[in-house]
């Protein structure tokens, strides 16, 4: 089966600079503050391209952990690319999932966050697109939680 691409977009009143700083550059330290059950650690590298991080989720989550590799972070163009390649449970028949997150300024001073994900199935396997949508909704729920934290703590 071919690669399945999924796009999701959301807006925020936070500026492009603030969103990129908080959601991309500082998310590894902010997420555990608002979700103490989540643990994020680098198992290779220091956060730059090629770094591998493990995110462990607490009780009540469908996933126990995921491992991802940072592909690129472009501060000038407000883009961040990474690939999830392992997890428990891992989706049957899925080789990896790549993500590109792009933050754009909106005309009202806020920003638009667009995520493009590509799901790479193993040969002969089908991808459940409904499961993709559910996963994307959960990821954007985390975004909304971070946004609320930043709005309540503007000095972050």
C-alpha cells in the first residue's frame, strides 16, 4: 500500500515566534509540567538533528511510549520535522510515521500551526485512516493544553 498523508491545522492567538519557541524548542520541558505523567528523555543526541527521544506516557494512555528521531528544526522558516519509528503498542503493519510542523503568522497577530504526517506501511499492510484521525485529535488536544498553559503563564 502507498504512503498515507494526513494534514491537520489549528490556529492560536499566540504569535508565530512564541508558538515555535514553546511548542517546538521548549516542549520537552513544558509538557511534563502540564502533564506530570509524561516523561521525555533523549536517548541519543542533545535535541538537534539525528537526536532520538523517548516519550513515556503515564496511566490512562493508549500508548506506553514512543521513540522519535528529530530530522530538522528550521528556526528561520518555523518548521520542525521528526519521525516516530517505535512505540508500545506499535501499530501493526506500520513502518514509521514522519511529521512536518509548520508555524505561520496569521493576519490577526496570532499563528497557524499545520501538521503534515506521512504514514509508511510495511509491504502488504493496510493503514487504518480512522485511527490516524483519532491520533491527530489527541495530539492537537495536547497542543490545546500547552496553549492554555502558555496563556496562563505568559512569561514562559
